[in-house]
C-alpha cells in the first residue's frame, strides 16, 4: 500500500508499471472504471480480472479481492483503535507498518520472540530519521 494524490489514470499508471512484474499472470481489481483504462495498457486484457465484491461473496470464486480488503481493513482498525489520527507526513510509514503486520498475520506465536530479537540486535532509529527531518 502507498499513498497517492488521486485515483486518476495518469497517477495510477506509472505506479502499476513500476510495481507489476513482466511475468505477472493476472491482475485482479475492483470495479473502478480507471482500471479498465490503465491495466490493459500494461498487461494484456486477458490477464485483467475485475471482481465485484457483492458478486464475489455470492459466488465464492477462486479469484478474489479479499486480500487487499483484508489488509486495508486491518489498517482502518489500527487507525480507529490505536492511532486515532494520522499525519499525512507519516502516512506511508503507517501503511508500511500495516503491510508488515498483514503479511505476518499467521505468525503470532513467534512474533514476541521476533520482536525481542530485533530490539536486541538492531540500532535504535534516531528521531531525525523517524521524522525525516532535513537540516
């Protein structure tokens, strides 16, 4: 996940071009019309699958948009339950944190040991690095 200024085709296209591997076998998007313009310009139309969430629930198909919805749901719950308010300056850092959490959601039994090892073996982040202050 990353912050973008808007959901216009000219904003989304360079990001998708950068992020999608040439070996991408399928791109699954929601029904937003912008993807109908952008995705076929990057991958063949046959590799683009549009999933409407309402229909997906009824059909229980293999192709799904549940992954991104689950990740974004975790992010929203984190904002409501922990942070309450976010700064635009640090939004990408929050998004990275919740991607990290989502990608490790099945590792809860080992997380404390992992966290402890990271705390003990890594150098602390300076305030200047944390806030990305430039002097």
